C-alpha cells in the first residue's frame, strides 16, 4: 500500500507546514424542501461530484441512486436533524428525501446538500 506523502499526493490540501489535511472544498450546493403532509418523497438534481455532505433541519429518511425514492418505513436510511453526513456518490445520481414524521408537516424542512471536491 502506498501512503500519501509530499511526493505522491501533490494535489491534496495542505496546511502551512505542508502536511496533508483531511478536508475537501465545498462545491455546488442544493436545498431540497420536503415539508409535505402527504408524505411524498422529493429528489435533488443530479450530482456533479463524487462526495456529498448532507444535513437536514428535521428528522428524515433518504435514498441515493439513479432515480431514488425515499420511504418513511425504515427501508430508507434515517438522517437525524442537524447531524451532517458525508457520502461517496456516483456522478449523475440523486438523493431523495421524505419527512420521518409526515403528520407534522412543519414549514421550512430542508435537506442541505453540498458537493465536495
């Protein structure tokens, strides 16, 4: 296994001392509103990078894929409110999100998506 160092990883982000940092630069961002009393899932637009960061203003379920549909019955992944997650994704795929509690229908529920480069 080759370890990252100054010679074989010239494009990685570095601190002032030249040490490789475990960070990514923010790229395109999206806001997907999902406050929907009908419990319908909504989709993002297609991703243009291979890593995304997601964080939601409310508990929700999500699915990632070419044409995903999130469902609130435990078959999709759960995302708690306010907890950011980073995921490796395929360029061209999307994320679908649905409220974990469709009966609440609170206004302003949003999934924030940042593509990382």
